[in-house]
C-alpha cells in the first residue's frame, strides 16, 4: 500500500467560473490559476503523485508553459491515473476536505463524488468528501480563497 497527501489553494476572483472536483459550482467568483484552478483536482493529483514518490503537478504541467493556460484540470488527473495504473496500483480509499467560507459546498458533494468516481473508475464508497469553513479566519475565511486537502491510499492490483 502507498499513502499520499495533497494540498492546494487558489485565490477567488471575479470573472472566472468556480470549478471544484470537475463540477461547475454557481458563485459570484471563481478560482484564479494558470489552469482552470480546480483546487480539488490539484490536491487529489498531488496526493496520487506523492503516493508514488513522483514530482508534483507543477513538474508535469508548469505554469510557465503557455500550453497549460486555462487547462482543464481533469487532464492533470488523467496523467495521475495513468501513473498509478502503470505502476500497478488502484485506489483503495480517497479522502478530501474542501475548505471554503462561501459558497456552501455541501449541496455539491454528491455531484463531485459521482464525477470523481467515474473519472477514477472507482466506487463512490471509496471516496470521502467533507466540506468545512475556516471560521472567518485567514484568506479562506475572508472569502479570498478556497483550499483542499487530499489523502489517498493506493493498493497493488
């Protein structure tokens, strides 16, 4: 078994779509980033790369490469899936914590879980997703950013 941890945070700005876990979430702001800035997918991909002792997503998808501008983060996740599949692993368990003051994430958790289970080709009962606020503290609490923590357990096929 291999365990990986990932973390990502992106600033909220006006004029961008808010995409979390591959789902478009209605909100007045979206996440700023070179890609679509889906911090859920980024934390998840980094947890997979970490479990395999590989470099982080910036190594594979540098923000200095114009080809990655506005990149759909699912492409990043597909790369991570290819890596654990090639190495002979599958997902045993995935746990995500999305940290956002606003919008409330609870109503979208099932949609995110469904989307990720299809993309990852794993059962929904292997994917835990929680949402919390930052109790008005820091950039997340001031509604300036959204963050995500990911922990993954990979097991040999």
